[in-house]
C-alpha cells in the first residue's frame, strides 16, 4: 500500500503547486496572448519575500500563512506595475518581442534578488507545529504536504467559481474567445488585461510562498518551475485552465511514480509525458484545434 | 483564441536553455585600479612582462553554484591584497582578474581563452569538475597552468592527468576513503549503510570511494539502500521515505549546497535524522548549516578547511584578515583559493621565474606551508597531499542554531589514491 500511496501524495503536492503556477501562465496566455517568461521569477520572489517577512517573527502557522498572503499582495502590486509600465506597450508588437520583454523582466528580478539576498541558497524554517507527519493508512505523510494539497484544491475551487459564476469570469472567457468582439461590446479590454495579468501573478507568488518552507531558496529557482509549469500548460492545452488542472495532476503524479519506480528517469519524466500526449493530441488534452 | 504561437514557443525553450547558465559576468579585480586591461589586451600583455603578475580566477560566479565561486574568489582577493602589501612577488605587483565559467565547460574554455588574451598564464579556482576536465587542452595550447581549488573528480589528477593542472585541495577518493576509515573506527557498530547522493559523476565518485573502502575494512558492512536523486532536484520525499523504510544505521550523502538544504528540510517532518544513528555529508563548508540555522540536523561534515581546526601562525593571520575584510569567519572555499595563490608565490620566488615550464617543474614535488599545515604537490599526479578535515555539527539553542562539537583530522598521506 505504502509504495502506491507515497508517490501519489508527493505527486499530488507537486501537482497543487504546479497547477497554481500553470493556471496563471495559461490564463495570461489565453487572454493576453503572451507567454510570460517572467512568471517563474514571481514565484521565486514569493518565496524570498515570505522568508524576508517571516524569519524571526511570529514563528507560528498563522504567521506563516499571513506572510505568504502579504507577500503575494505586495508582488501582485509589482505585477500590476509591470503590466502597466511594460506589458501594455508590447501587446501590439511581434510575439517575439513579448517573450523577450518578459525574459528581460525575469533577468531584472533575478538580478535584484541576487543583489539583495546574495547567490547562496537560503532557507525558511517551517514552524515546528507543521514540521510533523500524519499517518494515512499506516504510512507517514508530511502534514505540510497535505496542507498544500488542500490549499491547491481550494484555489482551484475559487478559480472555478470566479471563471464560471462571476461577471468578471464571463468577460475573461469572452475576451479569450474574441478580443475584438469583446472590445466592441463595450468591455474595457486594456483594464481586463491588467486584471488577468495580476491574477496570474498573485497565483504565482502565492505558490512561491507555499513552496518556500520546503526547498532551498535560490535566485534562479523559478526557472525550473516555470519550465515544468509550461509543460503542464502545453499538455493541458494552451489557454485552458481545466486542461492545466488535468495535466498538472497527470504530470505531477506520473513524475512522482516514474521517479519512484524508475529513478533513472527522474527529471525527464514530465518531458516524456509531454512528448507522448502531444503526439496523440497535438492541441493538448483539452485544447481546441486551431 | 490566438493561434498556437510556435515561434514564441521555440524562443521560449531556447531562452530556457540559455537561462540554465544565466547571464555572464565579467569582473576585473584590481588593487591598483588598472581596469584598462580588458579594453587594451596588447598593452596588458606587455604589463605582465613588466611590473604586474596577473593571476586568473575562473569559477562559477553565477548560477546554482555561483555562491561557491564567489566565496572562492574572496580568498583569492585577500591573498593578492596581502601579497601586495608586502611588496608583491619578486618585486612585481599581483593582480587577480576573474571570469565567470557559469560552471559549464564551454564557458570555462572561453574564460581561459579570454584571460590568456590578457596575458594571464596562471589560473586558480574552478568549481566544477566538468570545467576542470575540459580546459587542459586550452591550457596546453596557451602554455598556462591551473591550480584547481574545489573540483573533486579523481580523473583530474588521475586518468586525465595533464601536466598543466595541479590540485591544491583534496579529491573524491581522498575525502571519502577517509570517511570510511574514520567512521568505521568511531562507530564500529553501525554496519547497515544507505547512500543518498546526486546522480552524476561527483556523486558516483564519492560513493564508490566510500563504498569500496568500507567493503575492504568492515566485514559486517552492508548497503541497505542505494538512492540516486537527480542533481538539482527539488523533491526528495520519495527517496527519504524509502531510505527510512530500509532502516539503515547510518546514511552517507554527497548532496551539496541547495540540494542538501532542500533534502534536509523535507526530511525533517519524517524525523529522518532521529531515526538514523549517523548522517555523513561529505561536503558542507558550513554553508548548509548556516542556511538551515535552527533547522540544522546533526551530521558529520567533510570540509576543505575549518578555521578552528588549526592553530598555526598562517591560519591565525588568515582568519584575522578575512574577518577584517569580509566580516565573517572564512570557510573552505575561501581558504583553498587563498592557499593556491601563496603556492604560486612560493614557486615563483623559488625559481625566480615566470616561465610556465619552469614553474611546473618547481611546483612538482614542492612542499609548502598553508593554513592547514604543510602540503605537497605529488610529483607524479600533481595532487596535493593535504589533511582531510571532518567536523561534527550538532543543533543547539544559540541564535546560530548549531555548533561544531568535534573535529577530526585525517592526514592526507594515509588516503592518497594509488598511482597508475
């Protein structure tokens, strides 16, 4: 039993974090048409800011989650500034320039973090009360992993509600389907772009904050995450949130299982999953053709 | 919906590849303020033969092991500063010029080429063994020497021996053979070992040396679990749980830097370090302990150098000056590059020459005093015979969160690799 459950829980934890990053990435692509290369650096910034606010103060569970939230809000403001000052000027340009612009943002953020916090790996201690395992069917699972899974499900629920049962969600879906039409119907598309970008950045920063107590913090830690999240986005179908959810779970769990049973594949499993799925369905799991 | 942007996808992945190396940084550290060298290579070439000796520092200054390279460079800077205060080498001022290798062989080769263009013949540093193994052909071509100060692969001074390469620090064979000897002696009842090392050359070389030596000396030795996580992995929970399931008495690991930190954090909820009797991490220059702080676990760490392990005049001076300049106690990355520059100094003064061939001959078999006592470059393979230092780290209630409670020094001569 444990050989099945253990990689499953670890895979789901990974999936929860990947989904939060991928959901923002795919949302931004779907509406703005931009592949946001800088996404990973907002995740990284989420980790660093959480550490910065948290270390040495209010060493409690409440403290940790408050600071993850506060950091995400601060980074969301930064994301807002980036959208208004940089992105907005680029929408009409060739998509090449867009990718390069977001790449430049990534380098700037990474450079600033390295300047301020240094290149050495840093660590944020998890409050003792979270640093335990709970027993599920006789195997120990870190409590914090379970917590991340639960938060992932909650975020998913909120996003689903936002997209399907609010006015904003309807407009976002409309804009993703046809920008010109949406604009001509009186929707302020530039403002909508800002809102969508900011939601994506909030999710990224939040994921970074959640991840912070479980890994070593490095200025370039976002790169691998964004590449993995991007695999998730492509597998799920570009621009499709449901697809991102499905593929985050698929990629996360398969990565964990394959890594557990065939250790030599660790690290490349997500690409194998991507290659197989794109061969069968080039448009991604839930992507539409064309 | 926007059409599938194939071009930007390709660009995205191209940039992703570039990023794994990150942006290049070139810095010229000069105490005389002669930063013109880069703009005018012809002039600087001349100045080498004139009144300045340029020593090139190459190492990963950015990327995932960038912090290691930056630490190493600090040691070099301090050595150069101290040598210049006392009149330089053979009456000439010394200048340290540095170049980022980003830890990859291609950039390493480029770094050597660029600096030799500026008239550098003597190199120090090199974090990655991959770089150390890639640069000898260029060194030969440019008639230059490198003294590696952290790269641990046995081949560098073994199978891939090149007379232009010296290693002032220890290697994987020495470090991990000494671990087997030491921990069998100290903990004779811990026989069931698990391995937890990164799946690449360094991890395998470390484990092979430890494993082979243990098999030789401990008849009851058994490997109950062999785990090889990917280098740079961010999730170790599956491996942690399966190692615990195998119930080892002791765990040997050659994870390092960020990987070791991530592993320790993820192992803590499982009470990993309480369930095993002994955790040996073969490379922790205090960087891992400091990052973990109050989360630090008990372990025996292998180090190049530990400031309090040595009570000699050279070490006292080094520690004092380092604290003055950088406001922190020096670690083994600082010390090895520092030592290498003084080794060059001794060779240049002894031979009163700057000629590469003469310097190689002088360095071969040369004995020199260092912060860790006397060292010697073995003539046949250019490997320094130097002490291996192990420190026992235990968590405590101080602000730092941990302290060193025991120091063990294994003389290098006991664990030198056999010559082919």
